[in-house]
C-alpha cells in the first residue's frame, strides 16, 4: 500500500515538474518571439519608409510652387526621423552602419533647412535641384537593396534573432541579412560626399574615434565587472566576443543563460563602462513602489561610476519601473547625456540599462560655451499663457537639426495634461513642446 502511495506521489511530482518546465520553456519562447516580432516590424517599417522617401523626393522634383514645396520637405524630414528610429530598433549595434545613418541624417537636415526657409525670397538654386536629383537616385538604390533583403527575409523565413547571435559571436558567415546591410552601408559611404557642398557631411574631426576616460581593460576584467555590478554568480558562464572593427564605440559583448535567467551586456574596451545590460526573467508580484525603484536605479548608476545623474522621467509598466536619468553640471540638465534604467518592482533588481546616449554625447561634446542672453522671466513670457508653469530649469537639448542648444525648460499643466516647453536661452525660439505620459494603469486581477 505504501509503495503505491509513494509511486502516486512521485508521479504527481514528475507531472508537476514537467508542467513547470514546459511553462518555463513557453515563457522563454514568448520573450524570443516578442523580440523577433519587434525586429521584423522595425525592418519592414524601415523598408516602407525608404520607399516613401524615394517617392516624396520624386514628387518634389516635379513641384514648382513654394507653397507646396515647404510642407513636402517637412514630410521628408519626418520620414527620415522615423527611419532613424527604425534603424535604432534593429540588432545592429555590433555592425558598422553609421554611414547609412549619416546619409539619412543628411537628407533630413537638408529637407528641414529648406522647409523652414522663405522660398519666395530665397528659391532653390540649380545646384540644389541637382542635389535633389542625386538624392532621388541614391535613395532609389537604397530602396532596391532593402527590397532585395526583404524578399529574401520573406521568401526564406529568415530571423533577426539569428543576425543578433551571428554578430554577437563574430561569426556572421553567409548571412543574407548581414550581407544586404553591408551592401547598403558600402553604397551609403559614397552618397554622403555629395552633401559636403551644403555643409551636411561630417568633418574629419567629427569622425575621430570616441575617446573615453580610463585605461583599456581585458575581457577578464570586463567579465568580473559585469559579475560584480549585476550580481551574476561566478558559476554562470559568460560568452564573450568583441565588436567588429569600425564601430564608434568598441565594446566587449556578453551573453549568458541558465534555467531562470537570460541576458546580454556591453562594456567598453576603453575605461570599462557599461553601454547596455538586459536581463530577461520572470518578475513576481510588486513589492516596492515606483519611487523606491527609482532610488535603486540611482544607487546602481552611482555604483557604476555615473556621477551627477538626476531622474527626469519615471513610468510604471505593470511590475517594471522605467526611469530616465540625465547628467547635471552647475544646475544645467544635459538631456543628450541620458541613461535609461528598468527596475523589477518585485525586488528592485536592475533588468535593463542603456547608457549609449550618455557615452556618445558626453565624450564627443568637448568644451562648449552656450549663449544665454535671456533671463528666465524673459523666456517664461514667451511660453503659451495657457500653460500654468510649475517647474523651470536650464537644459541643454538637441534641436531639430541635431545641434545642441541651451534652453529654459518649463514644465506645466494645460488641458489636464502635463507639458515640457523648451525656449532657446539665446534668441527665445521655441525649440520644442513635449506632452508627458502618465504611468500605465495597473489592472489588478480579481
């Protein structure tokens, strides 16, 4: 009798373990599917936007009235900005793609300049029309290259997760997606030279390798750094590889996985600073507040060596707190020097961190003297009177042309919403208006 009871209990346990293992497998698959879907959507959106960009340039070449030309150029600027965002969502951090991004930036910057220009008084010159014709041909080539990759992706059922793994292990091999994007990048290098006559091409000084503080570190030193600061057990195997030559920020790339965790990390080879960190795990019921999570994030950033960081945004998505920190100096908030941190609100563990914007902007800025001819009160008078200003501060931001400018940031209420308004501290120009989102509503299960 006892024997049969024991067998029954063991059977139930085995079934339970099997169900648990199956559920864990399903959860991991769900994370991978979600990431793959995001990559696929970004790629197909990018292909669509390049198609649209090419069509828009074609339309502009046949337009002869300033009233129609300006809004169409503004549309092109918007499309290139969205295409930039699509590229940023693809797993290409280990693949040099800066020339293509510079090509998109040149189109966007040029179209913006024309869009805000008084074309009745200052119409397009012949060399500008010739440049538009060049942009049309170049964007047409990019469109063809991307469509070729898209055809292979759809026809062969190719996965972006395989691209990410191939780049991480430095084994790209015969990967159709990587080969296609390298073709786009090679062609883009010749495209950007045409923009030099309009001051759009980066100077040699701009293209210097980014110099970080600190001494070069080894793979082993980077491994120990990651284990220490993200509390990874010594028994956990870390797969290590190096970024490809030509990237603006040489890094060591780490990946790890065990029964409950799966993650990635990037550490700079110069100075050993964290570029990014992602930890995929099940987050349990919330035990700490959004504010407590922010304190955990701030403490962690300080431990990583990021000093003088102040929180500017916080959002809650179910059991995860998402925070944005920016660097401050002499009471000025440097918005481009931002770091985003995700915190699990079950135990305060850091589940994601992205510091690339901070590193690239902070270490490429150099010595800059920003103009400040307006007082705070003078700038406040330029804000829409419907906005009830509650907070104000000095902030360095990037304007629509990608240039850094010193502004007064005003935060206030209007129409039951919260807004940020940026007024140029030099000339009073309204550089931007941003509507702040509220934390995602939490629905408790009954």
